[in-house]
C-alpha cells in the first residue's frame, strides 16, 4: 500500500478569518466582539508572536484554568500582571544593576530581556490568584458564569 503526502498550503488570497467563514452573519448573532478578537489573534499570529518567555495554559476543570510562565531570574518587583477589558497582560522588565552588568560572565544563558505577553480572556473569566515560586509565575483563572447566563429550560405554553 502506497501513501502520498500532500502539502496543503494556505491560498495567498486569504487574508482574513472572514475569508474562511464568509457567511458569519447568517448563523451568528451578537458575536461581533468574538470575531474581532479572532481577527486580532490571527493578525498577531501571522505577524510572528514571540515565544519568550515560555508558558503553559492548563485547563484544571470545566471552569478553572492556570497559566504557568517561566520567568527565571525575574523578581516579583520586575513583573507586572494586569487585567483590562478581558485582556490579561503579563510584563517583565529586568532592572539592570550597575555593579552586575556583564562583568564576570563567561556565558549568559538566562535571558533577562523585557517581555510582554497578552492573553484574551472570555467573558466572565476572572483572575483568582497569582504567585511566583521557583522561577514560575502562576496565574489561576476561573470562569464565573452568572446565573442568568447559565442554560435553563424554557417552558412551552
């Protein structure tokens, strides 16, 4: 039995997520914000996002998540976590000490460069806690869906 490998290439004419889903309006109502977020994420990915610092996103349960980010060499005072308009932004800015500089290093493998990572959070996802331990920044997230947003049975009269 012979197998043929075919490389699927993305057509160069497709530049927007709406090119993949041309009739969004026909089957979705009120998702303007979500489609805009997808559009922004696509633009960021096509522009080449940074993978520094490395991170994991874990789903702990149906409504609980955890982001783990490797920030070795950064202290709490050099990190900033901010939530604004469903955008979770994590920034690191290393304070350069005049005494440490580059003197004495034969090889410097622990990166200390500035970084900024942004995550789009769904509606009703909130930050529960954050912590820094052993060079890993951990951010706990929870989806807290209001009672009126939960599915309910509609009685037919």
